């Protein structure tokens, strides 16, 4: 596949992109060169790369990597981006010290606020229907919990977890507003940083109109040992009350987790990373534990 990616890039760019190395990606085949990044997916898979390609030239300048070329080659859809300096800090910030984590989080919040304040001329792409598994309102979340119970034919989900999920859903708002543009997948594996400087936010395939909480959840939840510090930074820079932020993140964490576990039980290959252990952590008060410390 490296040879195909290189062939596509050479034809699209009119020059040899040089060697391309395969990079980790859950939803696409991604190849990284000295100055370009090539993303590929078979056209019979999901259409999210098409959405990302359509959004790329519309986004506020400087938020993501510039799109150089896109199109279709045989049964592959492709997008070619400028390679931006830096590397991904990674899920849960595994190799990031506290000082660097704070600096990165401050910049990430500022960049996300620029996205949330963006007023696109058209919201057609951002309002396309997506089966994202996230929180849209109390009743849909309760319905998801019911689907989880139905999928659990072997009764591996403890009753206390189902009860805890329902309690979280009962406290949730009736609906989530389609308020502003959000990235909706801005965990730390989708950022690039050069030292302690954020250089890009990548992978806009899940971008849509939603509440800003959608992004604050991803940023905080996947900050590992720096979770409490990142939560404080979000409250400081946005002015949101901490308890309101915690509650909004908790319901999103629970909704995504319940969906992922349900899809896993159904044998869906596109199930996300949510686990039974993660659900137990949520219902045991993950989002409130640091506030009691």
C-alpha cells in the first residue's frame, strides 16, 4: 500500500513525494513523508474522509494542516496534506510532564475556541447526519442504555453499571444544542505539538455542530494524569463553572462508552475504544473524584 500511496501522491502533486512510512490510524490508512501526509480509504467504507476534504478549505486558517490535493484513485479515496512540524502527544499524554501538559492544554483550548467562534457561510457539511454515538439528549441516551441491555445476552454488564448509567442519564439535560462547530474527536492523538507548542489539530472527519462541551470532554478525558489540571485550564479560559463542565463531560463519557460497549457486544468492527472497565470508572464517579481530593 505504501507504493500505491506514493503513486497517488506523485500523480496528484506532480512530483515525487519521497519515501512514505505507514502511521497508526484507526479509521484510515495514513502514510507520512518528509513534507506530505497521505490518507487513504476504500470508497465502499465510511464517507468521513469526504467530509473532512470538503471542510478543509473552509476552516479558519492555521487550525489544521493545509490540504494539498484530494480525489479518487480506482477504489480509493485520498487526501494529501502538508506535513506540519511536530508529533502527536498521544492518548493520555504518556510522555508529557506537568508543565508541558499545561502549556499544550492552554494552546489547545485557545485553538478550539477559535473553531467554536467560527461562523461558516454554510453549515451543510456540519449538519450532515452522523452516527457518532455521542450525547444528543436524555431520551436518546436512555434508549442507548436499553440497547446495551438488549445486546448483553450473556449478562456480562453488571446491574450496578446499568443502574449508574441510568442515574447519569436522568440528570442529563433534555437535549444538546447544535450550537457551534466542534471537532468532536480532539483527544491528544489528534493534535501535533513541537515541544511545548501546538502546531495543528488533525482529523476533522467527525466535525459537526454541537455544544462546546463535546470538545472539552475529549480534551480532558484523554489527558491521563493531567486530567484535573486540564479541566482547571478549560474552566479558567472559558469561564465555565467547574461542576457544570464535569456534569457535561460525565454524560458524554457515559454515552460514548455505552455505545462502544454495545457495538462491541454486537460484534461491530467499527466499535470504539470504550470498555466495560471504563463504564465502571464513570459510574464510580471518575468525573467528580478529583474535585473531592
